[in-house]
């Protein structure tokens, strides 16, 4: 828990001005991995870990960005901001500024303080939280207000076009548009969505394997290329198929021989994951938690075996959770190759579940995990001065 009043005080001490403060949450994806850039379905929920962005105007023509997490400050001329990435944490806020400038906004001089408790590299969207918090803060200074879906798209472009990560829309969308105590079934084609209430007796237990991943890495890039390879083969036979959202498992049976074996497996995961995600939302809406758990287990097997985006540690974390009291469903979440598992657990048993899972995982791997009991949070918002903390 981070005290927003302390955050304001630190900004004021550094920059001599009281900031407006905005918060944007990280997220956990309950089901639907690597379907977003195939214009498919995802079902994330925001979590009560967030990035805070404090902003105040300046009079010297400078944009000054300070990260409390890194203990580092960067300074730029507002009239000549960088146009290319430098592979530095500042690429994320600078990418947001580049996109806003491209939309016709004149970027003013300002001081920006940033702090977050979303674990980086864990698959919980620390980058999207940073982008959405920054965008919310800067737009407030500009005096403009974008609808949540539009703000999410601008932040996605910042990551795609400036940072250089080929992420889909899910992370930014849920950070900007989440509703407390709900998951969100998002159609990544047209950005329509349905809310799925998470029962009050269910906790989101997030187990960090402590194996970090980077979505700019080769594994992510190669998987996306294989998805696109499969799409291109199917489209030669069915021109109406622009993304795997439009394809079927029968298409793979008919034309899989024209693809690499890897592309067949990646496509099988994406196509079947779309079907599972819609079914999982229906299960949650109808409070059929047994079916939701079954779908999560099937999703993890597909992610691990067909998409090959898991790792021994994540597979172990999911396996070790299976017979623990209170478990509803468990799977690897996020971009893959490490990061966190999400476990839906009966609230009354969540603390004991977390302790047992940590002990089992440490004994199996020699790694001490970080395990957090979370609940579905709301989306990006201005933090009022009277509110003492972001969660």
C-alpha cells in the first residue's frame, strides 16, 4: 500500500509544486493469452497494484520526469522531445508524449513523478499501468479528456510505435476501463466488452514465479510471427480470414500441412483459446465456477504445450496448486516465459492456500516466490487529495 499523500509530498519537495495525482492499475488476465493481436477475446481484471503519476506545470520549457522506483530523473526540452526509443524506462512516458504530439497536442512544460508497485517483468502489465497513468496525467494538464477505449488505443500505440513492443490492446484497455469487482470480456476487434462479476467469496491469488520475461524479447516476437504465418496460409484459401479470430480448428485440419509445425501449434492455441475465453466469461456470469476452473486448466495446457510459452517454474506453480483446498482454477497469466500464475481461490482459504503454495514451490524449485492476495480493482482515475492511499 502506497500513501498518496506521501507521494504528493515527495513531488512537492522535489519540484516545489503540489501535483495532481492519477492512478492506473496493473492487471491479471484470467484467460485469453495471445489472442488480442489476433483480434480475438480476452478476459482480464484490474488488480490492486498500480502506478501513480503526479504532475505539475513548469515555466522553464522543460519536461522533467522522476521515477521513485529507479531513483532517477530525466530532463528534456518540451519543444524537442525524443522521437526514438533509448531502451530506458523513460521510453514509456516519452512514448505517450510522442503519440499525443502526433495527435496534434502541443506538449507543455511539466514535472512528472512516477511510482508503481506492479512487479515489472511478471506479466501483470506494469508498462501499461505506467502508460495509462502518464496519459491520464498529461491529458489533465492539456485540458483534454479521451474516452477510456480511445485513451487505451493511444497508449497501445505508444508501446507499439515508440517502445517497440508488438503488444495487443488488452493491457492498456483494462487499465483504463476496469470496473471494480468485475472481470471484463473484451472483443479486441471492435473494443466492445461485457462485464463478468467476480463473486465476493473469490480471491485472485497471484503467484510470482520470480522468473522474469520481456515482451520485447525474441520468444514473443517469434510466436507472433508464427501466428501470422498460420493466418496467411488460411487466408490463401479463405480470403475473408484476416486474423485467427476468423479461423476455425477445421481450417487447421485442412491446411495445416502448408504451415510449419510450430505455426500449426500456435494457431491451434489461439483458435481454441478464443472459444475457451468466451465460454469462461459465460461460466463466470452464470456463477459456474467449476466450469471456469476446468477451462483455466485447459487454457494452461494449451499455453504450455501448443503455444510453448510457459517454463518449468510456471508449470510447477500450476501443478502444485491443484490439490490445495480452496482452488477454483489456476493457470499461467500474461505474456508467458515466466511471470505469474493466477489462481482463483475461495476467499476464506486464500491465506492458507498462499502459504502452502509458497512452501511447495520453494521446496520444488529452490526459489522463494512472491504471492499476493488481490481483488478486482477499478480503472484509471484521479486520486483525490483526501484519499490516503491507492488501495
